[in-house]
C-alpha cells in the first residue's frame, strides 16, 4: 500500500522561509555530528518543484 501524497501551496515568501528554516536545521545537525540525508532530500525536492499558479476563491 502506498503512502498518500500531499501537496503544499506556498507563496514565494513562505517558500523562502521554509527553505531557510531547513538550511538552519541542516547546519544545526552538522554541528551536532548527525546525519542530514532527510533534510538534503527535502531541500532538493523543494528547490526543484515547479511553481504552479492556482486561483483561490474567497468565501
């Protein structure tokens, strides 16, 4: 059974904040001598993700 896929819709400012937070977390893990493989994979996925424009309807 496959695990479900999730989609995040972020504004450019939110995207920048997430990437900067992941970089900070990665740097902290490096200082502690821990593995950063998962963080590296997330950073790659975030930076390669295509920007998609969607219409948002306000209720």
